[in-house]
């Protein structure tokens, strides 16, 4: 790995780890503050009433900040998203989607996480997805990451998901939690980027899988 790419990988990992620290701080505050949990649930319901997904908490965090009801932990997390968003936009503009063989698997996963969390920069994410698709086609980006970011971007845009990656366990089953575009062609689209049929992912939940990173069903 060249010195330039080593520095890029370190920058990406550092940004993502700092973002995770902010998320953990918010999670800890929520666990200790039932009143805040109620406020967040109300913000999620308000967003859902406007057609937004209720299962990406950062959307509700931003709403609380906008309405003046956010504690310091959420304010800092939302403010830091501006830092990460600006940095990631600059990275994609300068390098395209960095190949995982160039920056390493760890940095590549962290970059996907940063873009996945950029719900406040949905227009940018469409641009990032174009660059990422080239990497997926070259086997230089993970198709699971791509599908999740694509479907998440669709959901925030109030559009049906394309790859059926927005699924979750419920009552011992796996269910789609957002509408799917042209369901008859879903498995063909998944196959085209290297994903298994949706039925296989749903079956994993029936066998007790838990939701892992990028909402991927993961055996316990």
C-alpha cells in the first residue's frame, strides 16, 4: 500500500471510529434516559408520518436537534456527521470509490459505514453509489455494503428499495421492512451484484440469525 493510500485508509478508519464513539455515547444516554427515548420515538413517528423510514435513528436525532430537544450527546453526534460527511465527499471526489485491494478490507468497510450513515446527504450518496458500483463490478467493494447503501438511500428518498436488503427479524421470521421495487425481478437484481436470493436471507432469520452490520442476517 502506498503512503498516500495508507494515509487515506487511516483517515477513513479514524473518522468511522470517532463516529462510532459518538453513536455509543448516544446509545448509553438513551439506555439511561426513558424520557429521551420517548422523545426519540415521537420524532421517529413524526418522520414516518412524512414518509421517512423510522428505523434509521440518526434521522430522528437530527429532528430533535432541529426542534431544540436534543441533549449534548445527540447534538455532538449530529454535528460530527457534518465533519464526516464533508470528509467523505472530498474522498469520493478525489479518489472515486477506493478499491478494497488498495486501502484494505478494514478501511473499505469503514468507508461503507460512513456513507451508509450519511442520511443527511442523500443527494451525495447517489453520486457515491455510481462510483461504488464500478468497484462492485470489479469485485473491489462488498455487494452487501452496496445493496444496503443503495436501499437505504432509496428509503430516505421515500422510494422503494431495489435489492431487498432492508429486512429484519420479527417473531422468529425475517420480514421486509420497506417496500420493494418490481418484486418479481428482485432476485435477478440481487444475483447481478452477487447476492443470494432473498429467501435465503429470510431463512437465516428463521434459524435464529441476528441483524449484523449493514442489516445483514448473521448467525448468532
